[in-house]
C-alpha cells in the first residue's frame, strides 16, 4: 500500500445539497484511492451571485501497490 497526497479543485454541482456533500465528495475522492484524510480548504464562487462554487480539496488516499 502507498499513500498519495492530492489537491483537487471540484465544481460543486447545484443538484448536490449541503447535507449530501460529504458523501458526494468521498465518492469523488474515492476515484483516486481509499480516502484516509481529507478537508475542504477553500470555497470560491463566481462573484455576487455565489453560483458555481468551486471547492478546493486536499486529501491523502491509500492506493494498492501493484506488484511486478
């Protein structure tokens, strides 16, 4: 097994409610490996309407080491 550090910028879709955000993010991070630790480090929106927020995610994931 190996640990990998990730920095992701993810668009928060308008159909994902705040109450569902955690599970949605874990599923997204899970594409890279098994999430060990993660956090939302910033949220940016496109001006005064606060639409299309972008989440900056930092995570550490566990990946399986491939044998040769």
